[in-house]
């Protein structure tokens, strides 16, 4: 049997999450049906991710009822035709993880998470961070995802 992709270690998988512009976060609706959407996440360490969002909406309804989530990311995706083999294939780097999402209520942690998000996605505007955070921290919801087990990666180069 031909092996499709290679399993990679946790460190490699976390780097996939770091490189992916969006991470799909899958959760369960209160009625038990599946719900997933791409979000801009930032990783604090090997076990902790953050995202910010509105305080109300379907995502928050899901997470308040059941905080268990699954994360998936792709940082490389390149379809290819291997002429020597006559095969259609895809070269990719992907990662998955499972965890628990909880709302951050500690103001210092919330501020740290928002700073990490800004540093990841808009680093050249960090000189505006203090002004923006002072204006919006009180109305911004921050969610923490704590991984329940190590992230797993897979690739085909």
C-alpha cells in the first residue's frame, strides 16, 4: 500500500498553524449539528491559541454551550501532475488539534492576547496598539483555546 503523506511532529504541526492565514475552528451548535468557520488565530505557546470576536452570534452560542473545538490548518497547498508517474496529486502541509475554547475574562490576559494578534497580523502598526486597546478592550471578546493533546501535522512534499 502506498503511503499518501508523512506524519510530522508537534513542533512542525504548530509551525503550520503559525503560517496559515486562517485556521478552521469546528464546533457543535446547540442543536448538535456541526459548525465550522475560518478564524484568525494566534498561538501563545504549545498549548494556547487566541482569537477575538463579537460577544454575540452563532459562534458564541456554540462555544458557550460546548467549548470543545477542533482546529485544522493548511499552510501549503499545491496541486500537481507528476508526468513521470502519470498521477494527479497534491503537495500540502496541514495540521489538526483539539481543544477547549473559553472566554478570557482576565483583563491582563485579554490585553496580551490582543497584542499577540496585532503583532501577528499587523506588526507594522504596533505603534497604534496602546491607543486602540484603550478604546476597544472593554467591548472586545477574546477567546482562549487550550489544546487537549499535542497538535498533529501531515505533509506531502
